[in-house]
């Protein structure tokens, strides 16, 4: 019997996750929660938008206890984190959504709630925390450690033994040199080439990456 589940968000990121979960075939997606009143009643790839997050207690009472976060992050992962933690507070269980064309080492550790999209690679002995996104064609090389709520954007390349701390965002097409640490809630701009550690709460851009603003 398919597991009943809901998603948070009704945008493009949610649509990608819906497709991934349908490849799996194990889930019955009963609805999406989104605060936008103009979205209520709309159909997203066959999944109805039920209403806002205020419906969560009622859905749990009806036995729907599995969820995914269908909200992406373009530099600020706190909204995704808050939705994830809100669902956990209601004793809900996060789904993993792993595209069948992703390449995942059997020796990698994938945290609960992880979203891994088509063409992504997670290599041997890497560890992904909770609620992590490894987006389309991103590469997480061997022995990387990815903290909770991190978003590795499409086409980003993490060389070996990179550490990305909680809530950080690695932008589209960015390259991170091996052995570096990207601090908590740091943002790596699109296309940046990072050749030294990045401090927490710092934004870096360019080739080579330089600090735009944040901690010194």
C-alpha cells in the first residue's frame, strides 16, 4: 500500500520532487501546503494545493505523517529549515527523494529528508545531513561532509573532503577546492571558484572567490 504524504510548497522545486517520488511509486501524494491564497485549489502535476500550514494538525490527525519540503533556496535556507522543523514538531517523518538517475555510492550516508536530483553524484564515504538538496548534476566528491539544511545548487562541484556546514548555500556552477570548509549559513555565489575556507554568514563571489560581505 502506498504511503500517504504531503509536501510543503507549490513552486518549481515541489514539481521536481513530485516527479522523483512518482518514479519511486511508494507514495500517495495527497496534497501540498502553501500559504498563497491564490494557489488554494490549484492542481500541481495532479497534486492539489490544500491550503496553508494551519492544516497540518488536522492532516496528522487523519494519519498523514510523511512529508517533503518542496521549497527551494536561493541563498537563504532558513525558510526550508523552519518548515522541516515545524513538521518534525508534529511528529511527522521526512521523505527522501532520490532520482533514479542520481549516482549514490553505497558507502555514502544520506540523511533523512534529503533531495537528490537527476544527474547528481554523491561519492564514497561522503555524509549528507538532514533536509539537504543536491540539485541537478551537482557533484559531491568522496569524503565530503554536508551539514543539515544545505543546498548544493545545479552543476556545483565539490572536490574531495569538503565540509559544508549547516544552512549554507553553494550556488549554481560553483567549484569548491578539496579539503575546504564552507561555514554555517555562508553563500557561495553562482560560478564562484572557492580556493580558501569561507567563514560563517559570509557571501563570496567571483573567480577566485572573494568576500562580498560578511564576517572577516
